[in-house]
C-alpha cells in the first residue's frame, strides 16, 4: 500500500461530528505512517522516527476517543500499533543514544578518554540497532502488518461508529481530552510523591507518556476548539521533551555502566565511562528540574476542557 492510495481520505473534518473529527486525525496519522514506509525498508532514521510518532498519534486517537468508535473493531488495532511502536522504538533509541554518547566523548579532552571507549560505545549501540532493524523488517514483511495498514486505511475513510459518534465535536472532544489530562495530573502526583531514585525515574517516565497522550488528545480537540487546545498541546509537548531528556540520560547511565563493566572484565581502564556516567547524571537531574517547571506551566490555561 502506498501513500497515493490514501489520497482520497481527507485529513480535514467533513462535518462537525466527533466521529468525523477523529476520522480526520486518524487519516493524517495513517498517511504519515504509510509515507514513512519506503524509508523504513531502507533503515532511514527519520522515517523510523516519523512512523513511531504516527503510531503514537493513532493509538492516542483511538484510545482517548473510544466512545466515538466501535470498540470491538478498534481494540485489536491499538494492540497491533503498540507492537509496531515498540519495534520502531527498538530501532530508533539505540541510534539516538549512540549519537548522544559520542557527542559526550567528542566534548571530552583527549587525555581523559582512556582506552577504546568510542569503539565500544559505537559497536554496542550499532549492534543493538542492527538487531532491532532485522526484527522490524521481518514484521513489516508479515501479513499482520499488511492487514494493519489495510484496516487503518479503512478507518481513515470511514470510522465504524460508537455510541457517541454523532455528538458535536466541540462538546465531546474536550470532555474526552479532559480524561487524558486528568490521567496526566494523577501520574505527576504519583511521581513527585516518590523520593529520588529508580522508582521516581520510572514514575516520571510514566508521567511523560501520559503527557504525550494528553498532548495528542489536545491536538485532535484543537480541530474543534482552536487556539486554547493548541496552546495546551504545546505545553504538554514541553513536558514530554524535558522528561524525555531525563529518561534518555538515565538510560545512558545504565548503558555506560554495563559497557564499563565489560571493559573492566576485559582488562581495560573504565575511568572515562565513570566520567560520562557522572555527566549523564547531571543532565538527568537538570532535565528533571526543567520538567517540573514545564509541568506547572502545563497545568494552566485549561478552561477549554470544560
């Protein structure tokens, strides 16, 4: 299936019903996912990123606005999108981490880079990406993926209606988005109640996912509500970015410790890994502070939720 085959599915609402506004959001997500297809086959990182974002937007639209849709029809698609998103993340994340670690190394004075650190880091993350890309390609070639694309293309043209499909979009979409934002608020409360440490990091990562869900819900609602919803979406995106930086830095710490232990076992000096680990910790702590500031900002200006 190619992008031109989806050209007939408009990405603007054809009327004012909630069903049609959600359909338009689905159509935009499906078009982005299909457009990324050729790049995925080539292993292009931007295509992987674009497809991952598209799967997340689709899952959010199909999840947050469930009353608009036939649940039995849509639930299996959400599960398949989750699988696809995980495979895409397994390809994307090692590449992002590799670039970040090599940037840290490039900034280090030459006399503080002891041993074959660059080679170890580069090989470790490249191997992880190569293995993940093989799994992704096997999935893309499967009948399951082809059936998913066909089902999504059908949704982009005509959503199977749920019990609240015909309600006005300007009334229903904010109400459903409000649930996503309340879920985000609850996740933040749980995270900030936990002392610093691994459990707090996990809770902040969960809050980041809920910020993303709230953001995408606001973006869908913006087609009916306008500027206030778009402003909330931008603020949620800022939370998502800051907490994403925090999570990525914690992941770098774990990777550096693992690679350092292997280097030590092989008789190499692990000094440089310790320096990089400390720098990642400083970055994680700073990103967490930025995230808390972004959260406070995201809690304002939500009158459009009703």
